[in-house]
């Protein structure tokens, strides 16, 4: 059986190349694709495009990746001075989230992916989490990647079942989180300061959304602890592929 096709959204950045400085590029850290491929998925990268339905009709699963903030105007808040927003990415990923939900397409939403999904489905965000012991101000890259905090998973959640525990330690990279939860979602993990750290679908839709970055926990022991999430997601994508062969996808 062929590997399920997994789309992962990209981040538009400006980088220096042999053709000049500040060249626009659709980029994604290699750490996103690695665990998906290790779990059995075939990865394709998704820059913003007008053909959302055509893209979704060909995918077996979708990863909404992390990145810059969703524009606060999408949920009735004011933009922050000096922040870099990408309206094209917001529009594209909103359409992807809505289209995936409509199709029942398996989704793994990471950090910004959780946030854009919550906004797409009718919720809102805290533009800046109040500083606490477990969510400090944004720091330098090395400190940010090393920061950790505990979370507690809901006993009856899918995440608790696949991790085999309710108490976990995760990384702390985000400065935003859910404020008003969107209809159709339920919170299933919390930090000690009350920040929602994960949500799932109320129904049978295979939708996992986590506020931490499992792909960036790359130390061998931590990476092994995060693999059940990627394995469950790719398994759901494989089931979706079996239920909807490629020849039928264009008719969905």
C-alpha cells in the first residue's frame, strides 16, 4: 500500500540567496517533515494557492504548521505594532481548516495551526499571554527552544490515550493561546497557569491541535515520547486514503 499523502503548510520568509538579499521564499523547518515521514507519510509542502479544494481533494492528511501570528483583525482584536502578519497565509490556512473539517480529513495543527483553526471555526485568541512562571516573555532562540513546562491532559482525551499518561512536559515557544474556544472543539490539555495547550474535535473527526511544538522536541527521549502523536495522525491519514482512493478524491 502506498504512503498517505500529507500536506504541510509553509511560512513565507525573506532570505538571502545567490540571487540577492531578502528574496521571498516559501519555507518550512525540516523537523516538520521528518516525524511525519518516519511515521509512514509522504510529505508535500503547501504554499498559499488559490486551488484549496483541488489541494485538499488530493491529500490524505493535513499539517497546519507553526509560524507568525494570525492577524488579530480576524477575531476582532487590534494588530500589534511592529508585528509581521501574512494575510495570504491566514486566508489560505483558514480555507484549508474549513475544507478539511468539511471533508473529515485528518488534521494535525501545531501552535499557529491550533490558533488559526480556532479562529477559522469561530473562536478568538489572547493576543499576548500574561507572563507567568510557565509562560515567560519571548526570549533568545536557544532559551526559547530549551524552555519547558508541565501540562495535564484530560483523562478521556484521545491525546491521553495515545500518550498513555495525563501528565507531560512540553516546550514553551508560543506567546498566544485560545481565549474563546470555537464551537465544535473541546479543550483537552492545560498548563498550570490555565493556558489551553491542546484541543480536539467534539465528534469523530480526527483532529489534533496542540499548542506546543512536538516536532521541535528533537532530543532522542523527547522525540520518542512525541512519536505517538505523529503515528496516530499518519495512521488516520492511511485509513482516509483506504476509504477514499485517489481515483475518487476529485469527486468529494
